[in-house]
C-alpha cells in the first residue's frame, strides 16, 4: 500500500524566457561565477532552447523577450520582475552590472499591455527572491533583495509575505534554495536558512522535502513545478528520486553552461501569472 498523493497540473502555464545570445561570465557577483573559466555560448543556447521545448512538450506556452547586448545575465528572466494576477512589480538589481535589465523587462511588460505595473523603490531581484506560494508570498533576503520589499509586496499584491533570511552565499537567491511544488508542498535546502526561516516554512507547508547537500550544490532546487511535472536539473539525482517518490513527475534538463553563472532552469523562467 502506498499513500502517495495524486499530483495534478491544474492549468497550462505561460513562461517568459530570454535567449542567452549575449550570455558570458565576465564579472563575478556570486560564488559560482569565474570569469576565467570558459563558457560555451553555442551550447548554452542549445540547452536554453531545450528548456523551452520541454515546457512546450508539457503543454505550457513560452514567450520571449529580446536579449540585449552588454547584459550577459539577462537570460535569467526570473529576476526581471514579479508577476502575480497580471500585476507586475519591477525589479531593482543590487549590482550595477545588472541594473539596466530592470527597465528592459518593464518595457516588455508595458508593450505587452500589462496595465498594473509598479516600479520598485527597494532593491529586489524579482522572482529570484520573491516566490509565489498561493496563500502567501515567500521573500528571500540577505544577499540580494532587501527585506523591506515585503511592504511593497503586501500592499501591491494583497498577500501575506513570509520573509526568509538566506545565510549561505552559494544560495544567494531564494529560488536556489527552495522550490514550491504545489500549494502545500515545497522542497528546500535547510542549511540555506536560519532557524526562524526553517520554522516559518514548516508552519506554511504541510509537506516539506529536505534536499541533501549534493543535490543543492548542483542547484537542483532551481526547478519549476506545474503541480505535477517538475522540470529539474538532471545532475540532482537524489532530488529526482525524492520527487518521484512524493508522486511528482520529474522532467530533467541540463543547463551546465548557465550553471557557470549560478543559474539553472528556474532562473531562466518567469511565470506570467
Ligand atoms: N549571474 C546571475 C546573478 O548572479 C545569476 C542569476 C540567477 N537567477 C536566479 N533567479 N537565481 O545575478
């Protein structure tokens, strides 16, 4: 007898992606980035195309924003904004190298007819740190986004905000340390959080999957769930097995070149809710 839950994808998703045409690692703003280590840009583009194909094969829609020269990290669309109920909160990047991306993403949303757009006064790196969890918004801080973005989030989206301090520099964005799998379930790397954060997560989620060091260290948690299918880095073998035994359907991708910038599949993806 097994009591594995039936996991369902409730609706087709729309994801925004940005082709890594101008991708490089030419500065280092997180511990993964080493400008001295070569990046295969053609392979990065192939891997990125593969991710888009995976989303389409699962029945989701993919939209794209044109990449801009001189913005090598613009491929990480998750950082471009926060989008809930067609409301868009603009990003404000911590590092000068990425700051122009905020306007590029805002321009895209304006042109696409999104009318409820708010520019943020507070440093926040979009859905890299701001994670929608249905009944609440989780907001990571400590390395990039400011904790004080919570007030803007509560006011603009009208949802309670759970602030989570990140404590390990390798997991500098919340989406490198946690993935929301469905309304009641998340997987996370406990060592990336402080005690208050771990307690808050245990209170919010009925089911919490704890991920091992070796899976976190390949950014295995930088995954995207539609409630059933979980697009996950193929290097995270342990997590893949955990997802399967929890009743999810892991769908693996390899974004090895983007990992050299500290990014994975979730970083390349902004869900347009
Ligand atoms: N090189 C980028 C940075 O350090 C990677 C961003 C990854 N994005 C994410 N959502 N975790 O800002």
